C-alpha cells in the first residue's frame, strides 16, 4: 500500500492533484459517486474524510459537511464499507483523514487494521500529538499494516522539532499553505512558501500543499515548489453550487494547466 503512494510520484514527473471528500456528504451515495467522478476526472489521489463532530483543523465549509454527514447517520463503519465497495473501481490511492479522538474511540489497532483491509494506502490524523506515547504505537501499527502515516506540517515549527518529525515521515509531507484551518483563499502566503523551502532542505520525500487552494492559477503557481496540490473546501463549494460536473470540470482544468507547463 505504501508502494501505491510512491508510484503516484514516480510514474510521471508533473505536479499531482489530491482531492478531498467528506464521506456521507451530502449523503453516502453521492459521496461515493463523487470519489469515482474525481478519479475519472484525473485526481492522482483522494483524501476521504471520516466525519467527526469537532473537526478542529477544518474551516466552515468542511465543518458544515462533517456535521451534515453526521446528521445523516454516517458512521466509521459505513465509511469503511463504502471505500471497500469502490476500491476495486479506481486505480489511484485513497487515504483516510480523520481526527485522533475517533481513532481513540475505535482503538488504534482496530482502526488501522480495518483501514488496511478495505484498501486505503495511508492515514492523515492532523491532531495526533507528536510527543505523546500513542505516537510511537501509531507508527508501529502503521508498519504492521503497511500503511503510510502522512504528516501535516505548518510554518512555525522549530528546526529541531521539524527534523525529528521528518525522521518518522512516510509517503509524502502535507504542508499547510497558511496556519489555521482549511478554506478557500485567494493568495498563498509568503511565509508558507518559505516553509516549503525549509522542509525541502530536510527531506527527500515528496511535498504536498493544501489549505486554501481555490483557483487553477494557485495550482500552477505551486509547480516547481511542491509535488502535489491538495484541493478540499473549494471543491465542496463547487459541488454545492454546480454539482459533481462542476467538480470534474475544475479537476480537468487544473490538470490541463499543469500539462501545459511540462
């Protein structure tokens, strides 16, 4: 499963695109169809969020999607089942994203074993504290189940802490383009660009950047700085206004713009 992520970055030398879906939003069947549509439109990887009642790293758009999915009765079990059903229909890696309290509630071993069983390639748990004992248990279990644990990093880390985190990093590094929560923004902050350079100096792993990407121009601007652009809130906004077709259109336009730069 780690190999699937590695292959995304080695098979074609171009900026990649990772998209974000909140499982169960606006309902389970639509989110299933959205994942399939994103893959068809050219997403290189898809981050499937298991809804949580207090998604502290997310802005109002994704937070509202989480709450709607939970109101609809979405559970981790239903999310696992959905991914298991569609994994054979798409060839790109899927990642689960959620929060540490949900992993605690399920039990780390159970959560990771069941995630691996349905075919995801890795996990993103942005609020898992690096300095806690559970972190070591988490990484031991990642190895046991052959999953990648994706690190989410923001500007402001000390050099020593950054180096310690990067020593354990796997798959790729997910860099936030601004400190705070997710959400569409018009500009990429210079501080984030400087942080990208700092992280690049300490690791050979591919770098992804997200939190606030809302235009094809922003994606084009990331070429040469990072290896993958992550688009989340903007795609939910597009879906809310124009349905799945609008989401597909944006992904295709982004890939066309990237291909023109090769």
